[in-house]
C-alpha cells in the first residue's frame, strides 16, 4: 500500500469526507475514490470499515 493510500485510509477512518480530505491534502476527489477502491482490493476487505479494521489490526495504520 502506498503512503498516499495509507494517508487517505487513516483520514477516512477518522471520519473525514472526500471533500475534506481533498482539501487537506491538496489532491483531487477522484483520486480519493480510486484510492478507496484500491485499498479495499489490496486488503481483501468487504468494505471500507473492514479495510480500516484490517489495516489497524495488521499495523498498517495507527491512531
């Protein structure tokens, strides 16, 4: 998983909206949407909350 994907996953897990993440990290919203899809696929997750759980469990992201 790329550092950008980790950053996006952490922000999504904290409850930020796509618009807020785009503004905070100065990236287009479509990149966040694509990153979410890629993250779920890479972690073999069923959905975004499951991806956050897996990433936290496996030490990929911390809060």
